[in-house]
């Protein structure tokens, strides 16, 4: 059964007098507190109009604080916008922002749409109104996850620990790269990889899960030697040390199925999953207790 929703296109308007704009996202919601948003992960095309559209990213991310608590799922489609008013989003509050906010971020007039959920409508409208190539989205998503994790390390790492990014890990006769190694003077104490569960290339994502699971299994069996890249320095990684995956949340059913399979396999290997939302809310979770 289809439900009625209201939809808004989110626009970047660097020069309101000229009236030029580019669509950077879509917002979908209804009176039953089912809301979703999707927006671009790269603002290069928007910047062609002038200014620095990437400065809108913290504002867009802030929207999550205003997505009604009754919303069924958190996802990268759901984020939040805070113009100084902490109340949850509603049709009335978004319309109030549309009418009274004429800054570089603006909303189109609300239009009715019909569908099964806010997320499904947001995904459909995004593909029509704000298109990005899948390969570019995946690459930027992984980069974003890595950068957010690194920012958390910079903020919360203790004086006894250091980290190295993009490290070769040797176990058995194989050498694989990991995104982060956290180490003491004499040993690596944690390995972390970023993973994107929002890819639309389901076969490739499933294969990536299998490859990472095999890598984790070998580490649990053999441990590893980690090259830190400075003066041929190599430190051991004990097979029982923490393994982390920082990740975004799946959105559609096929992504959720792959996520559940990964969660089951990784749990058996003692791998800790760290959702992006939790990392942003509590950076100290980046480091094993």
C-alpha cells in the first residue's frame, strides 16, 4: 500500500540575486514521522557555480538530530539540518525553513509523492534529480569513512599510542593492506578497515565482504607482521588483538542482507563493527577499550 509523502529538493544557491542553483539532495517526509534525506558526497560540480558548497556538509549531517525518533531506520540517507531550532522535522517546520531561509542552502516547494517508505522515495528521486556515478560515490564514501575515523583517532588517541594509515599486513605467505594500524612502541594493538554498505554494485560488495572475512580469519589464525614504513620498522600483531570495521549503514533490502551476513561472519571472528553514526557521536569508540 502506498503512502503519501511530501518531497523537497535541496539546492545550493551561491548567488541568490542571480538565481542560479544546483540540486544537491532530496528530503522526504510525512505526518507519521517517516523521514529520509539523501545528498551528494562530493560538491565539486556544485562549486562550479562559485563559493564552497562543501561548507554545507556539517549542516546536512546535522539533520540526523532532527529526524523524528520514530523513523524506522538510520542511514546515510538520513541526516539532519539544524537552523538553530532543535525540534524534530515536520512538514510545517521544513516549509517554515523554505519560506524564511534564503541562504546558500534552499528548499524547493513541497510536492506530494506516493510510495512504501521515505527511504525508497528518496532513493528514487535522488537518482532522477541528483545523479552521481556509482564508482565515484563508493570511492568518496570510503574516503569519508577513513577521514572521519582518522579525525576520531587524532582527538582521542592517548600519548602511549600512535597510528599509521594504509599499512601492509603480512600473514603467512600473503600481504594485504589495512586502512589503520594502532600501535604501541613494541606491538600493533588494533587493526581497522573502512567498509561501504551502501554500494549498488551488490556482487562487488558481496565479494568484498568475503575477501575481508577471509583476511580476518587468517589474522585470527596466524597473527601478522605490520610494516610501519619508517626505517623498515615491523611490529607484531597478536592473533587475539582487536579487529575493527568502521562502516555506514545499509539502506535497501539487498544491502541489508549482505550486511547481516557480514555481521554474522565477523562476529564469529571477534570483529567489532563501528557504525559511522556512533563514531561521530562518540569518537572514543574508535579505539578498543
